[in-house]
C-alpha cells in the first residue's frame, strides 16, 4: 500500500497541487474539522459511495489515526482505485483545518 506522511501532503497542498482527499471518518468526527478540500465518505458507506470516484484519479485517504484509512485503501485498491494512505491521519495533521458549520 502506498503511504504519505501528513507533512508531505501538507507540502503538496501548500504548493497548490490538485489533490483528491477522502476522509473516511464518521460525519460527527469530521464536524470538528477536516483537511481543507477533503470529501467525507465514512468507511461504513464507502462500498456504496465508491461509484462517485473516478478510477483514473489518485486519492489520498485520511482518517483519525491511519487505521480506517488503511482499511479503506485496501478495499479501494482491490476495486481498482489508485489510493494513498495518509499516515497518522488527523492525529498527525499540523496544517490548516476546515471547520464544518452545521
């Protein structure tokens, strides 16, 4: 499985690179903040929402600590998607946080 550190991902964002980030945490977790631009697809719904993804694109998969995103990466990779696990997840994220207003 391909992996990227939160620092490397933050550098890509600072350089203005176009990145697709999937946050597989639950909506209640994401409400506290997420990586700017990340799309929430909770792990339990991934099987039903993966058809919204483009197999020609690359996706960075994030969660709270790296476990759920690792599971999501294995599943999506098996389905033919290009995925990279964000090591350490939000616990290791030191960059900007996008707050969700409810």
